[in-house]
């Protein structure tokens, strides 16, 4: 009978594949890192027509941003620079405003303003808008916002952020599990590989993030990752300081790991007490410092109550790493080592319980701080992601409850420990399923290498089968392995959503920006009529919104501007946009208007004649591809 190797289909393999699929799905559907600083007002306003050239162009933001002399560019209709190139800091009190001066003697026509900045929580933001001097005109500028935070560089940057979070969880949680629950684990090779692998992943990811920072926030070109001048500039920013500090702390973490798996692992149990205490204190300081590098550079460092939010974020991260990292270590120990002491499992169960309590309390505070209102929970992307995370955590807690019940059964069966051990010993002492035949001495020239390799594979397969029988001899431990495996799979999805949340514009900021924009639109006197109509052409990327304005919005000649936005409220460069006006009560129309393209997602037409007052029907036709097209209607009142 020929023994066969274990098939690639164990429960561990299947669940890890499912977890990887969940992780990949979340990663693939996650939008590029959203800008956390939103523009709340511009002067001149987007699409405005001013009689004379303004002295400067300025932008107001919802929070602090980092800008330089290259951050704002104003281009005339021929594409030449119309600004002085010198950034104006117009901030006053809580108002965050920056601008750039314009040159003298600018001709009439449509001007394009392109800008980019880095928000206070380290994420890039960019955009563009137009205004006209005298009257709208054609422009040679075909401007799209710089691809900051997106493209290949954005994907790589996000990947490294995932890797750094995962690495922090593995080596922090693994260290806590060893020191607090299972000191013998310091000598177990799979556990050592898990902790060291987490440290290596985070170190490599941090170096990559530091190099990618320049293209991520500026050019979007991967080649700029090795720009030494750009790297020098990054190191002078808050994000650069956080990443470089993280590297220094990871050096200290390397020393901690070397002692943990070196001098500590070699000592006898009774000799480890003092060193355990020292390693615990040192490890906590290093882990808290690394967690602080996130708190000081991301969400917690902006918005309200930052003095409280930053330490709360550190505690939240440490609790998450202790729970999920310890869970991964327990999973590794249960599946790849012959036995884990029941006392170790019970200790981790208690630690995990208190970690969950801390996570829930700090998470509630963070959610309140980032959302600001109940409406943001369902009305913003951040709130919707938070609901997904809460749902996953609810499932995770259910799995954790099952694990605690299995742990309790381990405790109940702790008395007959010797009996269980004897079963394991009996299984270990059982003869092999197939006795290996006595070796036959043959001359070296008659040895059969192929047969030798076959016997080696059979022996390895039987060894694996024996170890599995020994591990499965305890039904309580087998049940615990299954429940912990389920926890680990769900935890991967939770980690993915948490990482996406950290790069998504908070609900409070989204609502504030929307309110400011709405207020600005209502207050604009030269655009008395403004409408928004959703559309869906039925094809790929065919959903969006069309915005149309009429100035002055009365009988006679009017200036019309049309904007098309995609489903994410970004400019949609539709191939064709047409407009018509109909007055059904008087059987007037349709009066067709074909606006001219000004820039990406923006069309304009002057002298649009509406001959009489009444309830006019505006019909806008949007074509998003050669075959995908739709017409949407809305009524307006012309006085």
C-alpha cells in the first residue's frame, strides 16, 4: 500500500484562502485614499464670470493643509501660467485659506485653476476649477487633476499600509501571547517565524512608504520614489517624521525580538520571571511608540479633541494588535505544534476579553468623533464603511464567544489532564501504519534513488498523519482550533476594512464640506437658477449627475454652464452633452443648445435665448460612450 501526501484541502488552507479572497475583494473595491481636507469655497467661484481680473485666486479648506509655491497654478486660455507662482498664506484664526497672485493685464477668457495639497492627516488632495474674465471662451487646457493618491503608486502605497498594519499586529500580539500566556512558545519555531515575519513585513513596508511618499503626494510617477530631494522634503513633514520614527522604533523592536527568542527562550521556567517583567515593560514602550506614529500623523491628529483622540487611538491600536495578533499566534500554535497548555489558552481568553472591552469603548469614541451626526452614518462613505466594520466585528465577537465556550470546556476537563496525556502517549507509541521494511544492504552502484525518494515521501506522509492523530485526540482542543480559525478569517476582513477607513474622508468632514458648498451655491447672486439631475446611460461608468446653471435665469439671453460628475462626484469627461428647452404651455420648443467643452466635465454656452416666462422643461442628453446615452429632464421657472 502506498501512502499519499496530504491533499491541499485542509480546513486551515481553505479558511486562509477564503480570508485572502475577502481581503482581496475589499482591497480591490476600495477607492484610492480619499482627501481628508475638502475645499469649502473658492474665489472666484467655480464657473463664475467676473467683469475684471481679480488680484488673486484663493481656496478655503475644511482643515489644515500643507502647500508650497507649486501647489496652485492658474492657466490662461492658451495654457500659459497666469499666476505669479508665489503662494499666499491667507489663514486667519480657524479659517484655512491659501491663494496665489495673478499677473497684470490678463486678457478676457476662461482660466483654469489646478491645485494640490497634503491634508493634516497625511493624505493628498487635488482638484481643478475654472472661471472666466469678461466672458467664457475656448481653452486649450485639457486639464485633469494630478493623479495623487491613485494609479499604480496609490495601489502600492495602500498595499504597504496594509502590510505595516498586519506586521504590527503579528509581532505585537505574538510577543504579548508569549510573555503573558505561553512562555514556552518562545522556543517554538512556527511561533518564532510568525513574530519575526511580522517585524520584517512592517520594516519593509515602512521603508517602502517612506520612498513612495513623494510620488504619492505630488507627481504620481513611480520613478520619483528615488528622488533624493523629494525624500529630503518628505522627512521634513509630519508624515515623514512619523515614518522615520517608526523605523527607529523598529530597530528597538528587533533587539526585543532577539532577546525574546535568544536569552529568554534558553532559560528555564523558574529563571524567566525577572526577564519576563523587563521584556514586558520594554515591549510595551516600543509597541506604544510605534502605535503613536499612526496616531500623530493620521485621523487622530486632526479635527476635534486631538489631545484626547491621539492617546485613545494608541490604546485602540494596542488592544487590536494584542487581540488579533494573539489570535494568530494561538492559531499557529494549535495547528502546527503538538500541544498548547490549557492554562495558556485560558490566559489568552481573559486577555482577549478585556481587549474587546477596550476596543469597543475606544471605537465608540472614535466613531462619534469622526462621524459627528447620525445622518453621516448612512449618508457618507465613511459611515457606510463603519457599518460594514461593525457588522464584521459582531460576527467576530460571535466566533470569539464560541471560542470562549470551548476554552471553558478545556477548563472543565482540566482535572483528567493526565488521562488525556496518556491517550496522546498511547497514540504516539502506536506502531506506524505501515512498518518500514528492514533496510537491506546493497552495493552503492545498485542503489535506487527514485525508490529512496519514494520511501522518504511515504515516511513524511505517515509522520504528518501521526502528528494529526495526536493533536485530534482531544475533542475540546479540536473544537477550539476550528473556532479560532474562524475568528482569524473574519479578523482579516476586519483589518482590511479598518485600513480602508483610515484612508477615507471622515463623515464629519464630508458633511461640513457639503454644507459649505450648499451655502455657497445659495448665496451666489450671478447664478440664480441651479439644478442637479442624476443620470444613468446604462453602460460602464454610466451613472452620475449633471449640474446646470443659467445666468441671470430670466427671459432673454442667458449664460449656461453644464457640469457632469461621475458616481463618486468627480468630473466625468463625457464625449457629448446637449441641452434643449421646451415651454409646453405655449408649445414653444424644443430649443436646442450645444454647449462647448471648457475642460474635463464642464461645458458652457452664452446667449441662450428664453423668449418668454413660464415653467420651462430642461432636457439634458449625456453620452458616455459610442452607444451609451440618456436624456434626463427637469422643470425650471423663468420669471
